[in-house]
C-alpha cells in the first residue's frame, strides 16, 4: 500500500507544472478585499489601524503575485493608498445613483450593505485602480471574488464613469475593453461582450462603448468593439445589438405574445 501511495504522490507531483500557482494568493486577496471594504465604509472600523493591516497584507500579495523579478512590484502601496480617497468619492456617487434610481431603496445604508450591484461596483473600482500598476493577478482575483458573491462579472480592465447603477446584479457581464460613461443604468442579465473569442484579439478593443445617460434593460446583449450606444438612449429587454445605436434612441425587441384561455 505504501508503494502504491508513493507512486500516486509521484504522479501528482509530476503533473503540478505551475510553480506560481499558489492558492494562498487567492485567499489573501479575498481577505485584502474585505479589509478595503471595511476601511472605506464601516463606521466602527478605525481607518488608521486598518490602513496598517492593508499595507502588511498588500506586501504579502506582492510577494505572492510578483513573479517577474526584472519588473519589481514593491513600493506600490503608497501609490495605491493615495488613490483610495478618490475611489471612495466615486463610490459615494454610485450609491447616490442607487438611491435616485431604485424606489425600493429605503436608505443609503441599505445600498452600501445589502445591494450586490453596489458591492460589485465597489470591488471593480478598487481593482481597476490597482490594475493600472501592472499587477494583473490580484485585481482579477478581486473581481472574481465579487463575481462569486454577487453574480456580476466586471473585468477590472473596463472603463466605467461616474454614478453607475446596477439593478439586481445577477448575470451581468462587462468585458475587459468595455467603456461606460457617466450616469448609466444596467439591469440584470445584461452582457457587454465581444462578437467572438479569439486569442489574437488580445489588447484589441473588442467590447462596446456605452455613452452618457444610457439605460439598458434586462437580458439585453450588446457585442463588438466598434459598437457604440449613443447618449440618452434606452435599450429594451432581450435586445440583441451588434452595431452602433444613434444617441437619443429607443431600441425594443418585440415578440408576439399569445394568451389562450383554457376551459
């Protein structure tokens, strides 16, 4: 039995071919994400104390995630820390957008604590700024953690403007090269994606642009890097769009509905 066990262990070791695949990085990133959320929003959390914890955890993430020694990742914390007040300012605008847009919101505190759409936006904004420092794995793990909790998949590379509102959150997909401008509202099941998947499209704009004051209703699908949804437009539910829409447009997907009375 011992010999068989040793053979199994040897085979497993042989197949473990990714020296940088450390699951601890995923776990510590989730801890770091929660620390950020408490630092920025929780009334009872001491900001100064949590900033110290964040710095220590951030350095740990750097050591786990910075695989290329010729590209040093140290000394990023201060640069990221300086971004946090601006991120919080944007998130407070997002929370106000929820209050203005959703009649079911009873208080601003409810938005911060109970709305998965707001949580998804918060983690996106925190990860997006971190991505700019050339450390892609940690931001990606942050947004995937949010995806698992909220059902909303926002790539940290997307560009999203001020006062963003996501209702219900579940099933929303926002791709890496999406550009969303200010005062945009998106409902559940919306996809802002690419026309097709091909590795050759890496570093190419392959996802749509959504201009100011656009509303996109449930389960609409908008695809393509050259697709632009013009300002002040409304995209109806279940619409399938692969070409640009002029500003001030209303797009609807009409289907015949038959009601038959059964006796």
